[in-house]
């Protein structure tokens, strides 16, 4: 809602010309926290999925380099053209955190982005014709001691304890503060490996994502000690992940 598809088509085309085949574009239905600021009503999930699909159709038309006019349900385009279109097709990776969204991703995307090792979501994506890479984010908090890691999670990423649709629909940071205030440390860290000796726990989590069908994982180290996490990766985690990522463990 904040940025019209015409503007996004121009921006992504330019980025692809700079980055070549290293560039892919991730899209989704958004969060009220980021979108409410322009003063428009926050639509329900099914409307946001309609908007996403129409926007992608418009953007792909503009990537062709042709002049585009469009009168749709959610967007209008008047005599628009991207004069420097992508030299190679840009893969669009569509996120989907429920089965309906996963099916939309399978129908309109060039890959899938999920947030849980749930085989049902990937099956829904595939059943709708989905193809291409399958990405997910894996959250960790490495620190020199477990208590410090857990406190870092509780202070910096308490929204990990918010379930369901709430994180998509809360419109302000004040609402997030109110929603996370009652959460205990244990509730926040329940699904996040925390501490110095987490290599095997992380490997088990990676295995669950691999077994569900994901082939790309992004590691999100919570907190400021990114250098410490990278040293941990080099010292322990890379070796622990080797049998998992090669399919022998």
C-alpha cells in the first residue's frame, strides 16, 4: 500500500541491472505496522492477497519494457513504461504463512518463503504449481552464556512470543509493547536456540526444515554480537551442519 507497483517495477528493474542474476525479490502481503502510516484502512488477508497478485501482474507487464495501461480492482496505471527493463527475468519469491497464501505463492511466484518447518505449507505451494527455491528464516541467539542470550531475546525480540495473526494486524509499536509486556523470558525463547552451546540444537532445527522441504535457510542472529555468532559458525556450527546439509545426517 505504501509504494505503488509502478514505482516498485522501476526500482527492481534498476536493481537487477546492477546486481544481475544475483538479485531476487521477496514479496508478501505486509504488516499493518508498516502500512497504516499512509492513513488507509488495513485490508483483511484475502484482500491483501488479491492486491499482491494484481500488483505482481502489473510489475511483470512493466518489466517487459512495453507501455502499460491498467485499470484493476486495486491499482491503476496510466501510460507507464520502464525504459531500462531487466536484462534477465527477476525471480519473485512469495511469502505465505498459511495454506491459502502458500497456494497463491505457488500460483504466482518463482519460489516460496515460509516461517515454519511445516510440510503442509510446502505441499500446498507445490499443489498449486509452485516451483523454484524454498526459503525460510531460522532465528538463533548466540552469546557467551545462556542467561545473557535469553535476556537479549527478551529485550530485543519479544515479538517471537506473539502467535497467530496478531503480528500482522497490530498497527503501532505501542501495541507491540503492550502485547509483549506480559511475556516471560521462557515464552519468548521457547522456539529459539539461545546460549553458547547450541550447535546441535541448531542442527536439529535445520534438519526439521530440510525434512519439510526447504532448500535455503537464512540465519537470524538476534542481538548486537554478530561477530561472536560468526566466530561460533566458523568454530562449531559449520561442522555440526555439514552432515545435515549434505543429507547424511
